[in-house]
C-alpha cells in the first residue's frame, strides 16, 4: 500500500476509534444517558434545626456535621440561615465536615436549614482506620474502673463464644440490644440505656475485642417523611481482614451496598450539633426525590466537577451561545447527508453547503411556508432573468437587476400578506433573504452555463435535499446526541472519508444507463 | 435494483464517481487544465505540436484590438468569432458571407461591422465566459463541413468526440445537432450522440437524452452506417493530443473540413459518460483492455494499433 493510502486508512481508523471511544467513555464513565428526555433522579437531603437563644441579643455559635462525600457526587449544597455567618470546614481529624455558623445578635427563634443534592449512590469518604491502641487507651480514660471491668468481662464472654470477627460483631450487637443484661447496663447506664449509650457501649466493646470501629449516622434514601435526630439510624463500620464491614446496630444485619441504601451524614460518636448561646429545640432530617432534566443534571455535575474534560465543555458557555451551538453542531451531519444524497443517490444540488443553508433558513420561515416561499421567489427570479437576458447585459449587472427585483418582490409579499393578516409573511427575516438571493444568483449562473433544464433539476434537487436536512437538523434527539457526545462528529468525519473513496454507481445512474442494461439483457 | 448494478458492472460501465476518482483525479494533473480550458492556449499548443486545427486568424485581447478589427480580419468574408473561455457554444458568431456591407451569419442574421464590434466588446467583458470573467475573442477559420454528415445533422456543426486514455483512443462518438439543440452539438441540449466503431469509423445507432434512437428526428434519415472519412487520421490526431497536453483522461473534439480533412476543434478534461450509451459499451471494459500496457512508452501509431487489434 502506498504512503497516501496508508495515511488514509490510519486517519480513518483513528477517527473511528476516538469517536466511538469518546462517546462510550462519556456514556459509561460519566453516566450520560442515550435518551435525551431521560430524567435523572437526584436526591435532596435536608436537615432543619430550630434554635432558641438563651437571652435576647446573645451571640449564637452553631456547629453541625454535614455529609463528607466524594467530590463530584455533591451536585448542590446550601445553608439557609438568615443573618448567620457560615463556613464549611473539614474537622481536624479529617473524617467529617462541619458547618460553622455564628450570629451576633439573635433574639428570637432561629431556623437553620442545610440541604445537599446528590445523585443516588453518592459515596461517603471512608474515615481513617482508628488505631486500636489509641482507641483502647481512650476507653480506659473515659470509663470508670467498675464500668471497665463490666466491659472487659463481657468482651471475654463474647470472645469465647465467637469463632471469627464477623461473629464477634454479631454477638456484640446482639448483646447491646438485649435489655436483659442488667448487670452490664446497671454499670454502663445506670438503668435502661438510651440509644446513644447503646451505641457507645458497642463502640467500646468492639474496641476491647480488638476490632477498630466507627459509628456511621445515616439518613436512608427510601424513608417517607421526617426523621428526628433520635431516630436516625446508626451503622457500625468495623475494620477487619483489610476491609470495612458495615452492620446495622439495631438488627445486626450486614449492609452490603451502603451508599445505595442511605446517605452517611457523619461518622463517630459525637453529637450531630453543638450550640453556644442558645438551645437546639428540634432537629429533623428529610430525604426527597427529584427528577430533573438531563440538561440540568449535566450542568450541576459540571459545576461540581470543575476539573477534567468538562472544564472545556460547551456547557461552560452562556446559555444563548449553547443554543446556537446546538444547531451548529448539526451542520456536519447535514453536510454528510448532502454527500450521501449527491454521491450515492445522485440528487443534483446547488453546491454542497447551499442546501444546508436553505435548511437553516427554513428554521426562521417554518418548513412548509419556506418551501412555498423558496419555490415562488426562485421561479420569479428566473423569470426576471429570462427577461433581462433579452436586454443583452453583462453577466454581473444582469445579476444585480435580478437580485434587486427579487428583494422588491419579497418586500411586496411581506406587505401584502401582512395586510391579509397572514402571519407567515413576516417570517421573512434577514437570513432567509440572504440565502434566497444567493440561491437565485447561483441558479442563474447554472442556467447560463448549462441550460434551463439543468437549472430546474438543480433547484428541485436542492429543495428536496434541504427538506431532508431540515428534518435532521431540527430533530430533538439528534441535537441532544451531537451536543452531548461531540465524539460523534469524529464518526461523521470518518463517514465522509469513506464516501470520499466511493467508486460505485449512483442510484440515478442505475436508471440513466437503462439503455445499456436493456442491451445486456438481450445478450 | 441490485441486478441493475450487477449488469452495469458486468458491462464495464464507468460511473461518475469512479470516473472522478480513478480517472480524472489519477490521470489529469490540475496544472494542465488551463491548456484545455483556454481555447487560445489549446490552439497555440496544437500549432506547436503540428496538430491540425482551424487556423487562428487573430486574437482580440482588448478594446484597442477591437478598434482595428476590420484590419485584423483583412477583408475576409468567412470566419468564426468565438469567446476563448466560452461554455456551451454561447457567444459564437458564424459569419458565412459579406453582403450589402453587412456580415451574414449562418442562421441568416445580418450584422454591421459595428454590431460585430459590440458583440466582441461584450465578450471581452465576460458576457459568455464561465463566471463572468474578462475574456479574449478568437477569430478563426470557418470549417467547411464535409458532406458526409449532411443527411444526419440539422443546421449545425457535427463533431467527432474521441475519449483518449493515456494516449489510447478507447471510444468515439459523433454528435449530431438537431432542431431541439438549436443547431448545437451539445448532448445535454438535445443533440444526438451516435457511437462509432473504432475499427471501421462507421456510425452505430444514436442516443438522445439517454434513450436509443435509430433515425434523426429532423432529417428523418437513418443514423447507423455512415462512414467517417479519414478515420485513421482522426484517431491519430486524437492520440497525439495526449502527447501534447499530458492529460491522461481526455475528450478530443474533431471536425471534418472539406478541404483540410480532420481538425481538432477543442479539448475537454472532464468528458461526459453518455458516450457509453452511444456505443453500448462500458469505458471500464475498454480501459481494462489497455491496462497492461498503460505505462509503456508507445507512440501514437503503436497505441492505435494496439487498441484496434484487440477489438
């Protein structure tokens, strides 16, 4: 294969591979749907706090935990707190994020709302694995000696009954849910334990058993209605065999796909919120499902990612420019269609780009009226041409006469139709006018050079081609595909390359050479 | 529909896509196109290579030349005024007599010298050239047509077109003007194309707007069976036009003059495909025949011999 052919095939293969690759990457990795009207489901999680200040005009300082999620999974985040200074930071140990709010002169009840929008399955950032020695030391520090003894005894019992880490966890969870362990609870809680105390007990127990563990406070996806702080589900995440294993501390059930089931709000034993200068009255969590359009989803995702290829995506352009590009990106496909019509089928057209321009002009005039207008004005223009030809003018001034009469004609049409209260007359905007005059100029030249019959054929062919293009350009699904998956343009180029080497007969030729076919039949 | 494709493929019919890709692009170098698009250049080239062409009396380049028009034509009563870059036969004045101080055209019209100068002026300004560009005007010898075509031509100039691939003449047809074509030998405008047997120079049936015809609609005479005189010389001229222009896919238009015999009228670097219908043979088929010796160094005579011996 010679050098040129090699280059051709290399280019062709490159285009196909990169076009398909880019498109699949966008679909699979970035999750962009094939369907233009697919709704994306996003979840909006809400926590509402009501705070009463201790005295009038006191300074309120409020800390509350907010979800610590993988960057890019957070689509949107807001804090609604009138008059508060707000900031969101990572905690010192890096395991959580906390919102710090303050207000200097708070006199009446304050409502603070934090909300976060996520795609379903948003991932929380796993906490660091607690060092077991530190954890044990912490337990020793916190508990009194009698409590410690109770704890250690229980731990020993459980260890004797368990074969592996999973069983250790299961037994521990069963233990702390059992109110019948009177001795244990007497020491640890002075009676019946609260949820919080149960949770802490589990944490210490597992620590003593040598299992690093962290408590997860979660808001489930499917829950209907509000959840109060007290009723917030808690999971325990235990680290053994080089991985985290998550269990529901109420049921002991292992949680297999935690991110699909609930949003992890914060990790650890601390309280959800702390306030100074006031009192937190009510805290409630809600999870609401929202369907949003593909466009909005892309825009949100684009905002949150802010790095990677979306930085240079068309979505960064202002909305108006985006709308224009939606059309411009359809032009290559239309040109491809024209190529197919001309080279494979054999439709005669006025150049390659002209039918595309006419199709774009139809957008202003609407298809049917556009065809009527185009046909009418072209017929008039060519009739003027026939007359002016008799005057024996130079080519270019003759063209000038034709174009001027066409412009006058179009103005008359607009006025007459407006008087007749036909709205269509006003759809002759600048762009269609320009395209029409260009078409008449070129048709006139074709008439000069190749005769009237050719000119008519070309006019009809162009009209047909532009109608086909119109249908494709203003198709909602196609617009979505080319705007979202620019890789498709590479595939269009590949198709054009292939047509560039097409040596076969045109459809029209199969009929043009009819006489030859008839002869071969006779053979 | 597919069987149509197959049939055409079997007959070796050349489609327009294949013509453009495998022949015009491959064998015609773009830089040589001006040699055939500008008729003045073609003529000068032909004269340099000893290829018979209608004598060029003068070329009018500007208004100044136009002013001395009468001196330039030196009291000739018969000549043809032609735009150098004209298309489709437009702008040609065929002057046959000088009578009553006027020039009489072949269609009967009478023009004064001033009217002719006006026509030349408009031609110079590009009235008849492709794209309206300024042009030159050629004044050349009026071909006295050989009677052989009298019975099958109506009021115009029949010409012989030979398709020459790398110097090998592969197919030929005669273009016969009709009333429909206004006396022009232009197939698109309604002239009849009659295939020609390359070995004998005899016409086959005709094709008119893609359909086979056997009789001329205006003279009512049978088209088939007319023998073109000096046929071997026609082929020779056609073949040598390749040596002259180095265009590998060429259409050579010849006319037959009573006194001078075959002369090259003009050349075409993008000849059409209807010649296949006129001959009922495919160009690809003929090309396959000459393919083995395509690049061999052969002179015009040898190339013609090769083709004729294999038909």
